[in-house]
């Protein structure tokens, strides 16, 4: 290897580090499930009311995803990520103000604003950060690299409930989670601002809101879009609902039940870590089928647990949580990479449209909460089952539905 080649490779790796670190900040969005479980008893909210907070975060993907694709073509991908980091930092700061300010501070109002800003910042980040990776990799390696990014993101999701639990037991302040993540977000933002990335020049004339929505006429783009809705809906729904499922059927308190979220994210982290390696050699069809089968098995375990008359074994619940986390880990990367590779010349538009699919995080939780209020937690599992079965269905019909039409 020549000195110039070695130097170029080191430069590429150095530039990639802040980009991958930004995926950790992307994971901040998953702390909404943890925060909701602490806010719920404080303000005496029902399941459906509490889940509206989660929906509030993901609602913004419907509003801002496609416009962010347009913005990205005007100012570039890296600058869009930097804007997202600023918005996310403000979202982390507001709960700290809410819980440390003088009496009379409108705490609930500040938390609502924080959840909204977290959703807006994450929308900007999801739309711009994923295609920013195409500066470094493309083609068959894109799925594994996106999965590696999700692996990094999963650490933020995994540690959130643990930090909140530690803050509650040691400091009497679960919201210390926001302080820690605020500091991390600022560090990552500074690193990315100083980073030098040779990305394609923005092309303001390439993307329009209308052209983004027209892409749904492509069957592959549509199926991938719905796949992301199912993935995120299950992800956020289980994040918020799993502790309540356990508490409804056992005598476990919230402080202990909240650990179910960590189990979910632990196995999702394992799944993404393994996926980053395996997806370099495994084709999308096989990988998606494996994911679908595991997720349906998880739903079956949840169904048995929630329908047992008395004293259901906790190991069955944790097995279900582990399976759904592991099975759902790579669905996002598989759908997103497949969509980006389907129309490589229109990646900004595809990215904006695919990230609008994160509205699944606003669709599933309130439906799960309403179903739980009406039928018990077995109702929320029925909603999860719909998403899991969809993933398995498109995987089993992959050759007919997900392969580009032959000319």
C-alpha cells in the first residue's frame, strides 16, 4: 500500500468517527419511552395519555422528513446534521431546567416542548445522517454500515433506562439522564463541526416535496416505507409498553420493570452488532426472513404470557422482549439500504421519504395504549403482531415484491 493510499484511508477513518458518534446522539430519541414511564405517575396519566408523549416525538417525522430532504440539497448533509444536533441539545436542556428551576415552573409544559424538539431534531438527523454515510460506503456494504450505525445508536437507547434508574436510586433525580446526554451531544456536535467531509455539492434543483411523494409509486419504495413504519412502531411501542405488560401480570414495581426496556435494547444492540458483520456476507432476502421469523416467535411468547390466568413465568416475558429486540434490530437498515440502493441517483429524496416512515413511532404507541386500556396488555400485543407479521410477509414474498422489475 502506497503512502498516499494509507494517508487517504486514515483521513477517511478520522472523518468517519464523528459521523458514527452522531448515531449515538440519534439514539437519544429512544429515551422518550423511559421518560414517559417516569412522567406518567407524576402527572397521573393513563396509558393512552402517556403514550401521546411518545407520539408527540415521532409525529414530527411526518411533518419535517420530506422538507428536510429539500433542505439537505440546499445546504448539504453535514450542515443539516449539525442543525439537528443543536435542536437536540436544546431538547436535552429543557428537562434540566424543568426539574431544577424554582417552584411554579410549568414542568409539564417544558417536558412537552422538550419531547417535541427531540422529535424535530431527530427528524433532521435521521434524514441527513444516514445518507451522509454514502460518502464513505455504498452498494452492498451500505446495509452493514447502516447497521453499525444502529449498533452505536442502540448504546444510547440501552443506557438511558439504566442511567434513569441509577439517578432515581442514588440521587432521587431520574432526569440526570438529560444532563449526561446533553454533555455528550455537545461534544459530538463540536467534533462534527471540526470534521472535514468531502460530500457531494448540494443541488437545490434536484429535490422537491412533490417528487419525494411520487416515489411511493415505486412498489419497492412503498414496501420499504411500510417496513420502516412497522419497525419503528414496534421499537417505540415495546420501549414504552413492556414495563407495563410485566407490571400488569406480576407484582414487579416500576423501578424493576423498567429494566425490561434495557433487556430489549441490549438484545437489539447485540442484533445490530451481529448484523454489522453478518450483513456483509448475507443477502437482504435471507436476513429479512430471519428477522421476521424471530419477531413472530416473540409475539407468540408475549401472547402466551399475557393470556395465562395467573403467575405467568417472568422468564417467558423476558424471552419475548429479547426476541423482539433481536429480531427487530436490522429491519430498519435492511429496508433503508434497499430503498437507497433502488434509486441511487435520488438518495436525498428517498431518505426524506423513508424517514417519514418513522411516524410509526407516533402511530403504534397510542393504538397500543388504547388497546391496553380496552383489553388489557394482551391488546397491545395484538398491535405488535400486525407489524411483525408484515415484516415476515414481505420477507417471504421478497422475490415478487422487493426485487426490481426486469426490463
